[in-house]
C-alpha cells in the first residue's frame, strides 16, 4: 500500500515536472519601433524593477531585491549580454517570456514578474519592446541567485499555481465607454499593472481580484503597504481626475505631500515619462465607478 502510494507520488511528480506550459504562437516578423518600445517599457515598470539604483547598478542589469513571504527574489539582467542577460534570446522567446511568463527553457517564472498583466500585448507591441531592448548596452554581470525556501524553490510547483490562478488581464475595450476611458483601462489593468500592488493577496500570493480589486494591500515585498485606489476610496480621499493626473507626473498628492516608497519609484521611473493624455486616461479610468466592469 505504502509502496504503491510512493510510486504514484513519484509518477505524479515526474508528470508535473515534465508538464509543458505556455503556448507556441506564430513567429513575430514585424519591424519594431524602439521609441514606442521604450515608452511601453516605461509604462510597464521595467526600469524600476530591473535597475538596482541603490547600489548604482546599470540600467536594466537587474539585482533589485524583493523580499516575499516565500523567500527573496532578485530581478534578472535584461541587458543584451548573451551570457547574463537576454542577448542570445530570439524575439519569439522574448514574447513568450513577457506574455506568458515562460523562460526559453520552458520553465515558469515566479509571478513577482508581472507577466500576468502583459498577456494581451500585441505582436506589434512585443516587436517594439524587443527593438527597444536591443538598444540596451550589455552588462557582463549576473544578477543574484533567487533565495526561495523549500518547496518554493521548486519551479515546477509554479505550474500548479498557474493552473489555479493565472488569468488574462482585463484590458479589452468596454462597449459604451469612450476612447479615453478604454485607454485608461488598457494601461491600468495591463501595462501599468496597478493591481499588482493595490490588490490584496491570498495564501498563495495570488491577487484577490474578485473581492479586493484595487482595495489596497498590506503585503508588498519587504513588508510595505499600498493604499486602496478603488473609486470609492479615491473619492473619499479627495482625489479628482485632475489631481490624480498631476500626481502621476509629479508625485505630489492633493494635500501637498509626496508619494514615497514604491509609488514614488513608479512615478520617478515610469508615469512621469508618459504623455499627459495617457496619464489623464489612467486617472479617468480610476476615478470612474467601474466596479461592475
């Protein structure tokens, strides 16, 4: 009996380890626009997450530390170095990593990488991002190894996490809403991945999107907190479309205080580089009561 259970367990584990994930979509042959790709990278938080500013790290060379309840993660090197970065990747491998969270070797990435929000990026957007990343100088330095506790250091276990919690981002246009609102939805729910910090997490580290969407979080990496940014909370705190648009450019809140911590970094390395139209679109979407859509 015990032997049979052990054999079954071994077979099940082997099946899980070898279980392929992700999809092999058609090859991307579009010509990318590096300027548009750099803009999308700013909107997506690539600079802030993959540049170790505190230690004087080179742009996108990785090494940013993220303390989680499951262990410590370090963002990878995304420069064009072929050994320590992504210099030997193909655009299709890049697309699979960004949109599906799967490495060139077929291994799942930890969801601290916000790939769940990038799942609806078009082939053209991927081509633009790829063109932008090709301009990043190579840094011949590896990022630090991940320090995850057992069993979270077993990446194959992430396949179960993906099966249970991975969903496509809600970035598609909503009928009856205008172009500005829908552009805001595309950015807020997608590239800007606001819910990554402003939505509570369950025991497995997955977002409670159904019940806690934008209602704040007390479990950010490193023990930080993020306030609620749902419509009702923003209204109560005195935010308006104009003040939120201004804050996304300057980091200054309606009371004259400034964003600190991770939100300060979001503005410093991300939203202040966006167009005024895109910042207003994000504010318009957040300041609308869209709890039902």
